[in-house]
């Protein structure tokens, strides 16, 4: 019996699709030390945890209350 496993870690391409941004944007954010948290495996493979992407997106939300305090 095969049990499907949900993998919460996304490749760079999958993360870009999930966020609806380009892979280049993710690469630029990593280089600039901003953007969502990521893991680097064996010094090469980049992986994003889906929960980290969701959390980062939530942190990017600007509300009207935020604008009033500026």
C-alpha cells in the first residue's frame, strides 16, 4: 500500500509559483538578505518551508491602521 506524503518543503521553482513571483525575485531577495526564510542543503539546494512562506506573506500585509501610524 502506497501512502502519499505531503512534503511541506518546496523547491525554488515551487516556492516562486506558490508566491506568484519569479524565481529571480526569490534569488534577489536571498542575495539582499530579505524575503522568506529558506534552507540550503549541501551548500547548494534551496528549499522553502510552506509555513515560512505563509508567515512571511502575512508579515507583508499592510493595513489601514499601519498607514495611519506613518
